[in-house]
C-alpha cells in the first residue's frame, strides 16, 4: 500500500474517532507517514524553511487536485474544518479537473492559480482564479502545515462559507439606470455588493427566471449568495433604478483616488440616488451604512438650528475666538486659523471655525440639535426606505461636553455620505426628499417624511455654502466646477487615529454629493476632489 493511502486511511479514521480534536491528530499521522514530527524525535520549532514550505504545499495541492479532501485537510492545521469545505468543493460545488499551478513562494507564503471545470446537469464551464496559502509550524506536532483559512480554497470565502452549484435562489436581475443604461458589476465594480442586495430583494419581483450558478453561500445571516460563475443564464428580470450611468461612472473613477473612500450623489428636487460608490478593502457599503462622525459638514445642520431658533443669522454674530470652553472642555480651531471676534455666522461657516459655533451652544438646549436633525432633515428616526439596507444617521440629545462636540460633528453624532448628501439637498431646497435607489411603488414602500426648512433658512444656508465654495475652505476642491455651486468641508477626529477622516459635501445645480475618506485628513484634500468630480459629471 502506498504512502499516500496510509495517510488518507489513518487521517480519515482518526478524524472520525475524535472529530476536530486539534493538533494531537498530527502527531499520530506524522508517526505513521514519516512526517517531520515523529514520536521518536524532538518536534521542530521556528518558521518552516524553504524546503518544508515547498514540500507541504506540493502535497496539499496534489491531494486537492485528486479530490482527496481528507488527505489534503491532513496537511493543514485545522483538518476537521478543512475537510468539510474541501469535500463540498467537489460534491456540492461540482468542481472537477482541478489543476493547481504554484507561483514563486515569498517566505512561507505561496501564491497559486487554480484551473478547473464546473459541471452540473449536462453543462460544463471552465473556472479559473488565484489564491494564496501560508505554511506554518504546527504548535504541537512541529510539522509544517498549511495555515487553514477558507480563502485558501477561494479568495471570496470567509469563515463558515461554502461553495455550491445549483439553481440560483433568486433570478438574476438586469439593473438599468434612469436613462435605460445597463448597470453591471463588470462596468461599475463598486456596485457589485449593491446589485447583489437588489437581486436578493427584488429578483422575484423583476420578472426573471432562475439560472444555474456556482456561488459562495455565506454563513452570515441574511447574506445573499455571491455568484462566481454562471452555468446557465436563466432569464434576468429588468429592475429600474434611479442611478445615472454617467454620474456612476464618475463616482467609480473618483473613489479610486483614495483607499477607504465612499461617495453618494442625489437629486435634491426628488431624492433620487444618482450614484453610490465605495473603494474599500472590506467591501462594506459605507456610503449607505457607515456610522462615523461627519466633522464640520455637520455645521450645516447646526447653522440651521441656530437660525431656526433665532440665535443668529447668516449676517448675525458668531465670534470666532482662539478657543472656546464648554462644560470644562476646551475646543480649538484648525492650526493657523486667525481669530475674528467680529465674525458673522457666514464668515465662521465658510472658514469652518469651531469656536464660533461652540460659543452659541449655550443659547439652545441639549435636544435642540436632535430636533433640528429629525424634524427638518429627516435624520435619526430609522425609517428611510431606500430600497436596500441603509443607516439614517444619528444625532442624539447629549448633555455635557458632547452637546458642543455634536455641534461640530464630533461627540456622539454618526453619519455616512448618503446622509450628508441628503442634508445638502434639504439645505439648498428647503424640502426633505428621502433618498431612494429603486421606485417606491415597486414594493409599496413608504418614504420617510420631515417638514423641511423655512425658505428663509434654506436661502441662508445655500448662500453660506456658495461662499464656502467660492471664498472659503472649499475653494481649491471646487475650482473649475461650473454652475450654481456650494460646499462644506469637514475633518473628523477618530480616537486612536493620527490622521482625521476627510469629509466634503457640495452641490451643483440640481445635484448634491457627499464623500468620506477614512484617514484622508482635511476635507478639501481628499473627499473634496471626489465630490467635485462627481458634481462635474452630474450637471
């Protein structure tokens, strides 16, 4: 009996006897197959050397190619879990004819390419992808082992996920924009997760028929399958969205400027979402679901609160002092900002002077900012119905120092680019139109409502944003953007981060946009150029 057969039999029997008992299994296997951690010699320690990395990965690949899940899993440091996924690879995903080509190892890391085929009910399609594994030293056995992670089998797999080939859970959709253009994840990559959510929710209603596909079935509750390969197309249903192909294309390109960035554009007169794009390592739709401090972009709402409560007006006083103390906490401005004791609210706004706003907080209550956000801007009531999951912002009533911190977009305030694009839209029109991505009548959703702003307040906010774009902190970013324009910059400090998050929101005619870049610094430096690019495309 060959050596490989012994490993398979012993490894398989032992796994049945003790389940996932851990590293003890490897000592038994090693003793019988001549591996590095035999019972008669001292277990090795330290990182695996080049030869061990090559030998372990080669054996793992060879067993995987043969479809021998038990043997392949025996070369990993989590045999029980690896066996389950590698078995599903052949049996549930119907992947055969596996050929693995290793690349050049870097230390203990080995990149590789998988070429295979997926066959289901008479249909066969080729499959190709790249992945990477790492070889580590077994903690108990001392053997060189593949450090198990689902991503070894496929880069889109996470803990608990598996691969399946079957009739799709919901029919595919052909999402189309407001102008009839087809919106595919191939052409608009950051729309991928959003299109998957739309398919999950509206696939049955869009009129299509299911196809057959290889997909990642996620362990996370309510997470839709992630299609990897389509074997038979089925009939996609057409789903109309509010997105603009041209604005979406500009948004996709703009977020590539910076990592960990997100942007949203809306049509102020209707609330239609014109574009949503993210450039993030984690694939999270931070544009719609983020919950972070918005920095000084929050001053749009704070200025509205001060005007609506009769505290001051655009041309009224808002002294910009060097520091401001509220409830024993001292607040500062950006380094280098010159104080101006005679500043108006417009001047304080366009320069983004923190202290000018803090000085006026004593004139309102702990709940004033919350009421303004909820009643005028439609925020923080968890009732937006955009068509996919979204966060509606949060502006809690805060006592103590956080009342002042909230006013300048720090403290307990949480927002995302969708929220701030909507804030700008409300500020310049006076009307709150809840943002939405698919028509409300598609599933009889009811939009959230708010009473909006007095026209006098909206007029002042719009003019202050115009001044910010032409004379204030947003000048550089908005340079070259034509039409009726306005903006507000922001930088939000995050605990533990040396560099602040960059925020920017602005408008051009009947388009409003907002962006956030984690660790991007000043609002005009990173988020500003993203918004400006989107606004140029949306006019």
